[in-house]
């Protein structure tokens, strides 16, 4: 599985820690930054990673900021992207099984590093379950087609 990773300055340490965690598991990880603690424009990082996922260049993405919220809000503006903010393992599992979320977002000011690793592991270990969730995700896609406008 290939993964794209991005963060703003609030989550730099968490990003570096998770990158090492993922690489130790043998996963292919591309780090889209940031790489310093200088104030960053988190929407630009979220956009870059989301476009890569939407283009099929990576299987999944992880976006980190102070709360995980700005990253998710931005990522969900990109056509085809389903990003979920998860700060517990149950949500992380359901984000894959029910919502087929290709992007996980977390807040470095919300979760500790050990919990963050566990959440990532739960999310990576889960796949979309189909079944009753298929029609619901398809409905999300229809809504996206109708209501998400603008140049992508
Ligand atoms: C800091 O810029 C903070 O606003 C950001 O990391 C994030 O929490 C936004 O959602």
C-alpha cells in the first residue's frame, strides 16, 4: 500500500513520528511536508495530497494539523475524496468499513502519539465492507457530482 503524508507546522513532530512508524511497517510513504516549524498554509498541503490520491498516485493519505479539522474540510473539497477526522480507533475502522475514506486526518493537539499510531493501524487494517454501505457511498458520490462545482 502506498501512502501520502502531509501536515502543517502544528503537527510536524507527529507527522515525523508516524512516518517512521509506517516505514517500520514496510509501507511506501511519500512525505509532502511540511518539513519545518514555520507557519504553513494547511489548505495547500491538504490540496496537494488530496489531488495525488484523487489521481490514483497513492492508495491512501494521512493529513495532520492541530485539530485534523482544517485538513479534512479542505480535502473533502477535492472531487472524489472522502476524508475523515478520527481520534479513536472505532471511528478509524468505520471510516474505512462504512465510508471508504481514503484520507485519515488527525489533530496533533488532540491525540497523543501512541494513540495516533494505534488509530493509524486500525485505519490501515480496515477495508470498505461494501454491502449496505455501498449505496450510501454511491449516494455521497451523486451528491458530490451535483453540488461540488468549480475547476478541479
Ligand atoms: C494552526 O494553524 C491550526 O489552525 C491548524 O493546525 C489546524 O488545527 C486547522 O484546522
